[in-house]
C-alpha cells in the first residue's frame, strides 16, 4: 500500500511540475501597462484557450496532490 501511494505521489508531482512550467509568464512589464484592458476586451473565448486548460489541469493535479498527501499522512 505504501509503495502504491508513493508512486501515485511521484507521478502527480511530476505532472504538476510540468503543468506549472508550461504556463506562460504573467510578467508583461511595460506591455501590460500600455495595452491595459485591451487583451481582456478582445479575448472573449477565455475559457477555451490553452492557458485556461492548463490552469484547470493544474488545479486538478493540485487537489490530487493534497488528497494523496493527506492519505499518506493518515494511513502511514
């Protein structure tokens, strides 16, 4: 049981690291200052973008990580 939980934890951690590293940087510098709200006005399909999918999967993997960590702590 211990080996299975540790293996699942390892896979979830590797997946979480990959998902976090694939997300684009939020630091736009002066570009964000100059454009302002233009990006949010013209980008109406925000839920179907690659970034939105990455955020959704990052949340899922984070929840799996937390639940598996709690399970390891309680059972072992």
